[in-house]
C-alpha cells in the first residue's frame, strides 16, 4: 500500500516499498486540455533530464516508469544532505553540479533538501524545475540557489561555499566565470 511521503505545489509523492511515485496534480485554474498538456510535458521532461543527469555522472534515482502524469522511480534510502553537510560533502556537491552544468542541465532547485546521501554517494532528486541551458546566467542562478540555501540553513556557510567552489572547478571548465556571475547576482539582490 502506497503512503504519501511528500506534497508540493505541483505534485504528490508516494512510496510503495522500494518505489516512489511523483504524481502531478491537476490545477483547477487552468483549462483542462492545457492543464493536461502542461502536466504531461513536465512529467516527460523531468524523466528525460533525470536519465540524462545520470548519464552525465550525477547519481539520481532510476526511472522505472513514466505514465501520463506520473513518474515512478527507485526509492533512495539515505539521509537528506541538509542534515549532514560538511565541507567535504559540499565539495562533492560542487563536482556534481559541475557535471550537470557541463551537460547543459540546470537543476532549478539546488537545495540540500533535494540531495540524499547514501553511503558515499550524493543523489540529486526532484528535477521538477530542471531544464536545458548553457547560459552563464542560468548556471549562475542555479549555483546562487544552492549558496542561498547554505547561507540560510547551515552553520559556517563560508566553508561550505568555498568547498563547493573547489569541487565545481574540478569538473567544470567555466567554474570561475560562473562563480563570478553568482557574485554579480547576489549584488543585484534578485532571485531571493
């Protein structure tokens, strides 16, 4: 029997044993045909990006099934990174984000709640806001979201941000350029 384990603005997440299903709920304020099209397209896009991220070397849940409005994946047993992050783990996150960006993937919601530590691996979950883009601004905003999360919810964010930067530079040739853009984004005060 599936049990609800999460609910967001767009979806309900249930778990049944070693499977998790993300079902996109209908939105009553949209015309039904448009709503169904949006929900279907977002479900398919998320599935594709999860699989693509995995091929780029970023651990993600394995997609088991894609239905009209739902996505079924393996359940990743572990601890949310928000509960255990330290500089070493933050450096690993930087490496993984560098791999995503090198593949042209923007996660869209890079928070420590959307990362699961299982053994030595960090799994990225919830690609519901993900899209393809190699633009410096989009990548900068992606990193900015992670930095804002770290600053608002973790002790010694300076150490975590510094470690992230080291990891990011290991796997992404544009790291210096992107990190400089993050500083510009912070100075503008947007995206908060």
